[in-house]
């Protein structure tokens, strides 16, 4: 049977593949949040172990996919960070910015057939920049 051949590495690969597919089929940012010009996501990691992944900055413009799940930066981890709620909070909030913390709930391969909870800590900042109201108005008048 083919299923018996699925290794933990293959499973992780499959999850990443699924994330990629979800991203590919997500609506564009401008369709979901038409008023938003771009989003900036800053991800800072704090590891319980010896190696801490580099920080990441993502700037998502109007044409980008409105998909806010990011795979855990550890290649041997099957976890992901879901910033969908944070993005919504930033867009809805009065300052258009939100910060928060998440912990990876994925598992990392630590040996053959063994895995351990990842618990990689993420501090994030999500900032939404809205289209200029004056520009939006002049566009409206021009049409
Ligand atoms: Zn992880």
C-alpha cells in the first residue's frame, strides 16, 4: 500500500504543499479588503532551543493573496502560524496596527520516528496602510 510509505518528512512536505495551494487559491487582498493599500507583517521569533530563525518582514500589496498562514521557519517542523485574526484586528482597529504573540503548536522531528513539540515563539506586528482618502475621492470624481 502506498500510504504505508508516507514518512514524517513526506507528511511535512504535504502540509507545506497544502499551504501553498491554499495561498494560490486565496482571493487577492484588494478583493477582500478594498480599502487597504498594503499590509506589513513583521515576524520575530524566539526559540526555546539554540538556533533562532531570522526575523521576517512581509509586505502584501493589493494584488497579493489575502492569505496569512505562514509555515514555521524550522524545516523539520510541521507547524504554522495563522495571522488571519491579527490582520483582521489591525484593519478594524483605530490605529490600523496590532501586535501579539503566538506559539508554534507543530512538532519537530528529533530523531528517527520521534518528534517533539516545537513551541517556537512568535512576536508579530501587523500594520495596515489604507488608500489615501483624497486620492480615492478624486478617482471617484474623475469617473
Ligand atoms: Zn514549529
